[in-house]
C-alpha cells in the first residue's frame, strides 16, 4: 500500500498544500469547515504528518545558500542584502557562493549540497539551458531569482522570481527609437549567452523590428573573451574600441548600469559629451544611476520586492507549507539626463 502524502490530502480536498499544512498546524487563518473537511480526510486516509522527519531534517541543517553568478554586477548586492537579513531573522545560516561567469551554477550547487547539507538554495543570475535531468538531481528546495529555466523544464520542478527581460529591454529600446534614434549600439553579454543577456538582446531586436529599423550585427558590442559583460571595464573597453574603429551610433543601450558607467567614462575620456554627442541607457536601476553625472536613464528592477518574494517562496518550500510557484515583476523606465531626443 502506497504512503499517503500531504499532496494526496490536498488533492482529495481540492485545496492547496499550504491549506492542509495550516489545518494540521492549527493555524487560525483557515475556514472552520475547510479545516474539518481536511482533518476528516486525514483520518479516513490514515495520513500521519511526518513532523518528526521534518524536524530531523531541520536539525541536520539550517543553512541556506545563495549562488551568485556575476558578482561584478552591483544590482545583486541589494538583493543579497535583503536575502541575508530575511534569512538571519529566521535564525538560519547564510552561505554566499560566487560562481564564475563561465561556471555552471547548478553543478556548483550540487557539490555544495553534498558538503553543507543545505536546507535551501537561491540562485542569483545563471543560465537558462540546464537539462531536466540535472535539475532533478537537486534534492534541496530552490528558487531561481532574476532568471528562470527554459520552457522545456516542467514548472512544478522549481520556483522563479524575475522580470520579463525581453519585454523590459524592448521598453527601453522602443523609448530610444521614439526619441528619433535609429543607430542604437548595444553593449551586450557574451555571444553564446543563454541567460538574461540573450533575452535582452531579443528585446532589442524586437523593438528595432517594430520601428522598421534593420538589425545591424556591427552594432552589437560583445565583450572580449574572459571579460565580465556586466563590469565597468567591459562597458569602457567595448565602447572605446567601437568609437576608435569608426563605429557610428547615436545611442548606446547597455546590458547593465554598471557597464553603462564604464561606457560613459570611455566617451568622456574621448572628449565626447553625454547626451549631446551620444545618449546612454542602462539596465537595473541601481542607486548609483541617479547620483551619476549625468544621471542615467535606466530600467529599474524592484530588487527589494524580488528578494523578499524569493525568500518567502523558499521558506514555504522548506516548511512544506507551499508548492513551487513563479512570480514576474514589472520594472520601471526611469528617465535620467543621459538620453536626449534627436531633432
């Protein structure tokens, strides 16, 4: 005879797993009739809540790992701060693991899982193209934050919190096009990027297409091999090289604010004025964007809300009071002084 699980009870009662958990733990925020139905079903099915096993698991490890890929991007620092604070409030240990740009964050998590006996994982950044087989090897509840997995991976296998990077990049490039810019260069991620860089490039291309502007590969500025695409150095080097080689553009759409600052510095060092000679637009909405001179036009991600949502989902999974879910936040286009309309 198969063991009855909490999911079986939820299915029979036509409620969520979290509702069953609240009934079992005698939470006040549950309808009395619903609670009675759940408790009667539990009795009929001889379901025994596995509290002892759950408590044993908690005692073995109270550590949550945050796997961060792209540590040069200060956007992640704000999210890490939110995560660390929430984790400490819950009396859990916090482990921050940096994964190199060329590394595989899921494989790194699998190794860490063996070493630390983690009770939860949050991935910050990372690739889309992991296989279902690899994802199923993770035994610890996890949430993908700021990114997701490809459409071939069943949604019930993982949770995600992110913005729509294609849509938000489209928003920014459409804004530039609406101001009369037709030659828009993009400081992009690696050419083989399978994460947000790929999606932001797609948003760029979609916007150009809708404005009837032909796509020009010469305006896609990829980093040199081994360079972090989100770093100031990459923004500086790629834009300087583009101008020195005679590249023609009126605006730069840069994959991150951090890289945009580097792009601005390159233009200033070459005697160019922003936005008189070139407009520059970033992505992320970090604090420095509004204090930079000129203030940076950017797409602002709601990092605090994203961090809180990610950790709330993870704790629901750890405490078996919720199932995997997916949340997409909307970003905001913030107009700074780094972009001008063309006459």
